C-alpha cells in the first residue's frame, strides 16, 4: 500500500494539537503509556493515528459527528488495532 504522506502529516498534526491542548486528555495519556511500553515517537503516533483515521472515515463516509467516546475507547485499547462501531459493519 502506498503511503499518503500528506494525510499522515495531517493526522499527526491532529494528534499534536490534541496533546498540546489536552483535548481529549486520553490522547496524551495514551501517548505517554505507549512510549513507556517502548514504542518510538513515530510508531506511537501511527497507533494513535489509526484511531483518528477510524473516526475521520466515519465522519466522511457516513457524515456522522466525530464520536469522541468511541475514539477514547479505541485509544484505551491500543496497541490493539482500533475497531469500527459494530453498527457500521
């Protein structure tokens, strides 16, 4: 699969802003937890980025509001891969 560097950079910017603004606080908590587990900065952002991407996909495809509760649930489950809402499958 070809990497879309522009999209990755935009998702990383979202993560950076969430951490900086502590909104939601679970992003920073997850970042710190994954770093303590030994993941590099880049891989940590990739893992969190998967959670961001799942929610962005739902926003764009289903024209739903960003589901922060689902996003936080996926963050808490990292490093397990994030999942779609069951009703979206």
